[in-house]
């Protein structure tokens, strides 16, 4: 922000981190103030406040790998979501929030979910100062790729209709799912949701599905459905045994399954050099559905 020519004041209540920030910003015009954001008086003529609340508890017990646990309740962040909302009543705010933040917390704030090479990494919530066109509650997804020159930005917040199960299963990028931006993909593939409650898509239009491989970033994992099964471990194991495969990836949606335990039960034999199989299991009525699939990439022939 400072390098872009903005006048920047940075707030940090931890003395050591404030000192490090001052050192890192020494070649810019940014000014670091050691202060608690909740006690700092923000002038009403400020153009925008960017807030990156702490979402991990540094005092809590650590995981076995040494990392701290995430704080899932937005009102337990530092500063809290309640404070950020109150601040937004005075000045425009952009807040870096947990990608899993719910609509009940966001309300009418705009929110953009960002993925990088298929991994959901960020979410940015934006509020407008009262009187500046109001808040819109817009949702959007931005997909980044290490090989793409430009990001792929997709508006969200749209309803997506279900469709009968076709020959293809399309697993959307997580940013699209969070932003309710699946209608973009459904239109592209002339398909719809496998189930009104499940954020996976299906289609029978092979050329349309394969056309997604020409996008960069590719907005979804593309799978050709080989076998449709009930969720029955014995039947699934029998079908997997019919295929030559070097590995088995298991994806689930809406079904609580111990993936590692299931893999040990149904996958018995590897074929080195063979293509991987994907077992996709999702909730459906009256019975859950298991799909044995192969991945499709841009390099694979028709």
C-alpha cells in the first residue's frame, strides 16, 4: 500500500512484532504505531481501514506439529468481528477473514474468496461507509494460478439447479463453492448439481466439460464417471479390483466417512504406471452414491 503511494499507518499491539514491522517498512513512508486497534481513534477522514485479525490463539496448547489452533468463532478473533463491524459504521473496511466465515456473520458485507493453484487461501470482506452506495452483499471468487498471467474472477451468489447424473463429475474449486459461484460452471458444461444440497456438478456434454481444461486457472477437477455404485464396501472393492490403477483418491461430500479406513478396505492392489482412480461419494436420497472415476486433464487425448 505504501509503495502504491498511499499514506499508511500500521497498528500492532505486540512490541516485538511492531519493531519488526518498522524494520521491514523502513524504506517506505508507512508509519508503525504500537497500539491496540480497539483503543486507537480512527479519524473519520481515513479512506479505508484494512484489518487482518489474529485467528489463532498463541497462548493455547499447540498441535503435534507445533502449529497453533484456529479460532473459529469470529467474535474471538483479535480484534473481534463485532469490533470490525462497529468500525465499519464509521469508515470503509476491508477485512481479511477466515475462508470458512458464514453468511450469518457476513450479512450484507461483500466477500471475495481467493484460491491459488486450487487451494482456498484467502477471503476478503469489504464494507462501505454509510452513505457510500450502501452494502451490497456481493459474493465472488478469484482463482489464481502460478502459470496464469491474469486471475479468473467469477461473480457468485447465484442459484444453481440440480441435473440428472451424467457421464462427467465436475468438482468445483473451493473458492467457487464458498462464493456460491457454481452457476458459472453449470452454464459452461450444460449441467447442474448432482443434488440440490451437494456442491458437485454433473454433465453429459463431453466437449463442454473438456473445454474447461483450456482455462487457466482450471476452475474444477474434471472426472469421467466409470461406474455408479451404492455405498457398499464389498461392491466398491470388487469394482476397484477390475481396474488397473496406481492409487485411489477418495472424495466425499455430505457423508461422514473415515477415508483412510475405507481406502484400506477397498483398495488392495496397485498397478505401477497405471492411471489413478478417484472414488467420489456423496449424500443422496434415498441412498448415498459412490462413483468410480478417472481424472481428465488437458494433456489427455480424446
